[in-house]
C-alpha cells in the first residue's frame, strides 16, 4: 500500500507528528505561564497538564521530566529572541536597535519575563535542576556580541572608552534589573524608557562632538 500523495506531489504530512508538535507547543506555552506565576519548585506537572487538558503521563511523554520541561521553556524563549533578532539584523537594524526591540518585546510578554526572573533567582542554588542550564546560558551570553559592540564603537554609536568585552554583561545586568523592578511595579517603571536612558549614557555627546569638529575646522582654516 502506497502513502497517499499531497496535491503538490509530495508526501502528506504525518498527522500524528503534526498533532504532537502542536501539543508540544501548547505545553510549552502553558509551562511558561505556570513557571512564571509560581516558580519551578512551586509549580507541578499535574497543574500544567490539567491546564493543557492532558494527563501527567501524556506531558511526560513529550518532555520526560519536570526539569526537562523547564529546560525546554528556557530554550524556547531564547530561540524566539534569536530568531527575531537575526531577522532584524538581516533587515538592516543596528545592534542597539535589536537589543532595544528585545526590551520592548519583553514589556509585552510579562509571562516570559516572570519565568526568566523567577527561575534565574531560584537557579542560583547549585542543587536547583536548572542551575547548570541558567549558568551556561549566561556564560554563552557574556561575550556573544563582543565583535558587534566593537563595530558599534568604531561606527561612533557608543563612546570610544566603552569596553566591548564588558558592556555586554552590563547590558544583561541592566535588562535583568529593569525586568525585576517592572514586574514588581509595572505602573511606575517604564522599562523601555529607562533602557533608552541607559543607552543614551553610553553614546557620544553629540554637542561636544560638533564643537570639536567646528574647532578643528576653524584651526585648519587659519
């Protein structure tokens, strides 16, 4: 018996695989909500499964364990951010613009931000199941943009004294700190505006730069 062909001549997608992937995405979305609300240790697979409408055994079929589900949610968030950022850079956006866009998106997804803040705080304990995952994530982030920050300095987008190997860690620290303050008091903490202010502090003083240029031009003409 041959496999039915799709109208375009290719094989029809396996319905079970499609449904399985859809269910997996639904579980991830729900896990993000629950982990963000209750933290890793305060949440249960039973509650996540109940919200999805499946059994706990059905959930474990997709992710194996609670720690496996947590790891998948962290990876999913990073995957989404990287995908959007790569597309922005492909479209010609600058490094600073892509980072600011990520801060703006974070302000629109409190569930994901809550997940990151709660789990990152919990995972500082070495015995936490996500300790290695979160630690390795920060290690990977520390210097992934060193070259891009150096290019931004060379283009005059950042002050020349900025250390390209340190500034990425400072960006992460500022973003994490703003996220925590915003989650605690969203009505009085404008995360995007405060981040813009931080970036402005790192950019060259345009007025001073113009004055230097004018002085140089005047000296050359005399």
